[in-house]
């Protein structure tokens, strides 16, 4: 560890904020030796120079290629078993290791996490698993994604709100959308599921929002999602309604497209 005075060192939480990662991620890096730290009076203290060194290592392309499709399939099967067993530690370990190996977070979600969740959901629907297994698996994934979600750096593309309307109680798709958009360097206000349309409209009227992404996984609430999107557009906010089967890459492309189109329309209206 580079030499420095105690006054120059920062605590672990400040280090995590500076690195743009969850506190628990920084803690694991310290425990594994990836991030050098001193334990002083029961608290970890880190030399800022060590943060710069870690950032350099993280930005340096790995000598090896990202995991192959075959490896991702194997890890997806392991992920399935861990989710069925409620083994949150293994779920977190699989996800963290793949990210450290260079797996893009979208590939992790769509290639390793989503297939087991679909399989578990199908097994529950067929009476092969109890519903609590499906609910527990979804809750584990939400917690893990919350820990590994990227923190955008530098200039943001803009500000996006992610939510699901009243009656749509599935929060996990909104979490995945939020992670995918943060990965594309958007500032994301994640409002979760079961959001009343009038509250969402009020939020957008009270804040500078570039776009709203409405997750729609419940066919019964799909008309409400569409009508809410129509109201948002009428009020001057670009809106996207997601649907089952849409990919996070498609969401990234669509978010850029609708925000750019909205900006062009505003500019054209101003020039008249």
C-alpha cells in the first residue's frame, strides 16, 4: 500500500461511493485483497492512491476474453439451482465473478439470470414448485442486482424514470430496466411497481425528466400503461412502454431514440 498519513485516508463507505459501487462490493474487495486497506480502530481506512490504482486495473482490458456462451450456460444452470435452493450467497458469487471476468451486465442478466427465472416461473405455473420459491428467487435477484448495478460516470445521457403502473406488482422487471439504463449512462429514477398514473404524471411535472419507461408484464394493466404513456407524451415527456420479450439492448436503443426525437421536435417547435 502506498504511504500516506492517516488524515489522507478515507473510510470504506466513501471509497465505495468514489468507486461507484455498493458498500458490500467494496467490502468484499477489501476482504479478498483486491483493494488494499488498513483496519484502524475497527474501521477500514483506504489510501486514495489505492482507489486510483484499482480504477486503472478495472479500466485496463483483461488479458482473457469474456466468458464463452458455453460457460454462461453452465453458470446459468448453477444460478438456477442456487435460486431454487434460496442460496443467495452463491447467486451473488456467480454474478460477481462473471462481471469480474468481463461479462457485460446485460449479458449477465439476459443470459444467466433471466433463463432460470423463466424456468422457475414455468415450474410454479405447472404445479412443480411452490409460489414461495418463485417469490424468493425474484427477491434474491432484486437484492443482488441492487448491489452490482453500475453507477454512471461522467456526463449522463439524460434522466429517465422507470416504473410500473397500478396493478402491475412485478418490480423485478423495473429493476432490470433500471440496471440496463444505468449501464447505458442514464441517470435513473427507479420508482418501482404499482405506481398510480396520476402520481407518476405529477412526478414528471415536478422534475426535469427526459423520458419515462413503463414496464408492462401484466396483460390486465397493459391498457393503463399505454394510456399513461399517451398522457405523458401529451404533457411533453417522452415515454416507452416495455413488454415481455423485449431485451435490455432494445430498451437502450429505444431510450436514446425517443429522447433524441423528442428533443428534435421541441427544437423544431421553438424555431417556428
